[in-house]
C-alpha cells in the first residue's frame, strides 16, 4: 500500500471521500493521509519536537488502540515524538496541577471536566485550533464553547465528553411498572422505588467519585431549579429549590442498594456487571464491557437521559475531556497541530467508532457518525453535547467553579443529608459557606 | 597577666598572621563543620526549605499556577470555623490514639511471643514483617476489596455461614468506615512495632531472668520488673515513630475512602491534599498541613523530655 500517498490536490478533491475511507484506513494509509495533512496544516511543528502528553487511562480498550494509531501516524508524518503516558481519572488532575505549578514535565494534558479552568493562565490560547475545527466540522455545540472558552479565548479544546446517562436493565424496569423509561422526576422516583421492592435495586454514587457522584447530583440539583451559583457567579445554593432537590435525592437514596455512600467511580460498573445492580448513572462503558463478557446481560441493557427538571428542561453534567497545552511548552506548534490532527474527520471518526459511544463529540458534524444510530442503544449518548452543562451551571466557568467541583461541595451537601449527618438547613448552610469561601472576591 | 597582653609587641601580630591560617587549617572544629556541610545543605534544601515554604504558603491565597498574595491569618481564621476541618482533626486524633494504642499492645505481645524459642523461629519472624513490606497502596487496594460494599469477602463468608443476612456497609457507614481504616492501619503498623521491640528484647541479658527465676519470680514479675523497665527506652522511640507515622498517614485512607463517607474518615493529611492539590487552593491546603505541626511537635516533645529522664533511660525509680 506504499503507493497510497495522497498529495495535497487529491486530498482536497477527496473531500467527502476521505470521511468514507477513514473508517477503514490501514496504518500505511493513515500515514499517507497524515503526510498530506502535514503539507496543508496551518501549524508547522518545531523540528525534532518532543512532546509529553498525559491522558486518562482508557475505559474502552479499542479507543486507546485507535488513539495510539493516530499518535503513531502523527509522529511519522511530522517526524516528531509524542510520548503518551496514562493515569487513572483520579491522578490526572494532581499531576497536571503539579506540572502547571512547576512549569515542567508535561507539554499537554488530555484531562477531565474543567481542568484548563483550574489554571487558565498556564494554558496556551487555542482559539486558532478551535476556529479551524469549528469551520471544518460543522461548528461547536454551545456546551463545547462553555467547556473550552474563558471569555473570548479558548483555553482548551473539548475533545469529547462521556455521557453520564442512565444505564438500566429493561426487564427490571418493566417489572417495576415502567415499560417506557420515565420522562419526569416523579416517574423516575417511582421506578427506583419499584426496583427496590422487586429486589433489583438501583444505585448511584454518593462518595467522592469525581465522575459519577458529581454528575447525577448536579442533575438533581439543577432539575429542581437549584444552583450553586447564579449567572453572576454569586453563591445561591441555600434556597428552597435546593431543599427540594435534597428531599428528592434522599427519597432515591433510601431505595438504593446499600453502600453507595462509599462508592467511587468504578463501584457501580463492578456491581452492575456482577448482576447486583440494575440501574445506575454512568458512561457507556458498562454496556461495552457486557457486549464482550456477558452478551445476555447486554441484550437487556438500555440507556436513557435523566428525566427533565421541573421546568421541562434536561440539564446534565457530563464528564468532559478537554485537551490543554501549557504555555511553557517549547513546542506549541506541535501541540496545536496534534490537537487539530486528532479532531480531523479522518482521525476522529474511526476513533469515535472504536470508542463505541464512550466519546460523545462537541463538534456538530460528528453526531452524524453511523456509530450513534447503528445500535439504537448508543443513540442517547449522541446528544450528550445538547444536554451538557459545565460545573458552573448558570454561571461562568472559571477557576472557582473548577475548585468547587473538585472539593465536592455539592456532593458532600447531598451525602450529608442523605446519610443523616446533617439536616436540610445545616447541609445547605455548610455548602453555602464552603462555596462562598471559594467564590470570594 | 593583663600587663603581658598590653605589652605585646606589634610585630608579633604580623608574625601571627600565617599562624592564624595554620590554626584554622588544623582546627578540628572547622574541619568538622566542613564535613557537616553536605548533610546540612541536604537538610536545609529538602527539609527546612519546603517546610518554610509550606508555612509561608499558608499565609497566602496561592492557587495552582498562580502566585498568591499575603493574606495574614485568613486561612486559619476560615479553618477555625470550618466544621469539616475540625472533623478531620477529631478523626486524626481518634485514628492516631486508637491505632497506636492497639499497635503497641499487639506489637508487644507478638514481640514477647517471638522472643521465645520455637521451631522455624527465623521464618516466622520474617513472615510477621510481610504487612510492613507490602507497598501501602497495594495493601490498601486489597483492603478496599475486602471492605467492598458488594463484594466483601467478610460479608460473603458471614452470609454463607448464616450469621448475617445482608452485606456489612464497611466503608459506607461512618462508624464502620472509621473502624475499617483503623483496622487496616493496625494491620500495617504492627510488624514495625513488633520487630523493633523484639530487637529490644534481645538486648536484655538472659542472666537477669536466670537470677530472677532462682529467686522464684513469676512470669508476670519477670516481665514487670525486668523486661518492661529495660524496654522502656526503646518503647519510647518506637511509639514516637508509630504515632508520627499514624498521624501523618495518607495513602491508606486516600485509597480506601478518599475521606468519605461524608468526610467521616478525612484525616488532616487527606483534607490538605484534597483542598490544596485536587481543588487547587494551595494556600488553604498548606494551612491545614501546617496545623498538623503543633500536634507532631507535642508528640516529639513528650518522648524527647521523657528520654531525658533517667527513669525512662534506666527503667528504675531513682530519678
């Protein structure tokens, strides 16, 4: 396949064709494509650049394989080195923070949530990359902009998000009287109650699980009209709406499988796959794992968005995956070129397919990828960008909101009330106090 | 004598010049100072400087990636009225007191047992060390599975035996969670206490026991009046270290519970990490870490002043 080296003209002519061939590109073809891309790319990597990239450790193996293929093609086409290291979800942030503080060790991080907002003045301005990709791929979803922009500047590129959606066993839901997945809060509470009665319990994390617990508890807060901060970033957590959310979550918690207060991000995956848990909020990784290891279970699994809030709108907090480039890197052009290359249709489409629904895009065109409709159980994860809110909710994303979510202010408030450690008023007052401290000045 | 000094001829001063150098060159104290310099530099660079920096940071509002400005005692004032901080102080003290006391009791018991003559003595002594050798994070992960809300081997066994009918909520219930992390810490810390006390026991001369036996002393009397007094200095050292290690424990709790459920197992060290590194507020995290220093100094002071006393050194009442 060495004769498959696209030159610039045939690449441009290819247009739509590249998208179709992308999914089946072999390593050599990918390299040929990468070489052609290198000629036209607006970023010229520094000669002999050595880039250290830190990313989160995969949950879906095929996704990682596809990612490394892209890295490989990029290295060969540009004659640069990209060292990829992996860390678990929980260890990404401390490492990235230390690098930001010391100004060395890493050039770019593909991290979680609002990582770039924890140290915005250490991030390279990525506006040119974002504009380039937006133009090419049908524009950014609003949530993508919220996740990437500080003011008018892009401080990170939101590569994708993994949706925090309901994973449930259809048979158990049906037995609890819900053939159709409930669309409102009351129906959802009824479903959870019914499942407990049938001894097919639901469960969502209330421990310090940065992905799972933050995700569904922010949904519960927002669904009842509660917010940590208003649009001017003023703390408004102590409100009747929050009190309603607390009561609602307590009602759910009382019907959960025991032990959710100690759960971390992997606990629900384990319990679900072991057949002890029948409903939870998670990425698509449970379904993906069950397809391989427990086909019978996978036939019974389905996904749904969390029910709409009291105002009829669905606001969810998904786990965003932003990529950031430090401003102290010696190779900003290489890092930018790599980020753009990663999100080009020729790379991104096969990668999204390999991730089997684990990576939901913020760039509009990628919602057309066949992976979202080939299996209808994947479809809810396509629309993650539409329901996604940043941890700031109504407010503006910034280092304070990033600090609040990292300090589990909202999670602790719910857990304090649900486990009976504090009453509604005290739980709200403690959260208000912590939040005011973070958002001071 | 003053006359001699006053009448010192001026030329003798100039004549002394080379001899000052000579004296400096041969001065043993100065040479010793030079020899100590690398060690001192090491201590200053890796101990004093980070400690000083941490204390300074606690008076600023520094965040990750952004230098802070001096804000005086604001971090401490905030912590003073922060219930989670006081909960972590309580947890840390509870954790340290209970774990250290039990570690001492079990460690001493094990040391006395291991000091006896028995078959495979060397092998058994080696086995006792295993919990201490296993990396903390590994043992924490093992305990995490043992305590899992759904897959706990303990719950499973008890259910199969028909003793309980549902899983024990080891890490989800506040009291169970505290007990569980303390147990894990004890499991890990006992070998250190046991082996060190065993080393102390070996230094007790057997002739003392022989003499006591001839005098008709009972087992308890021999322990109380020979073993215990002679062991006191080493007990003081071991327990100081044990308390310090336990007080500053981090890995075990972080891997097991991350301070949950509802902060019931947050130690000062884990809270400091969560606020300082995870949440990015270095100033506040540093303030929590600095707040640990008085407690640690108190622990050191107790054993330091204790060891100055002859009663502790020699185990007798003649102080």
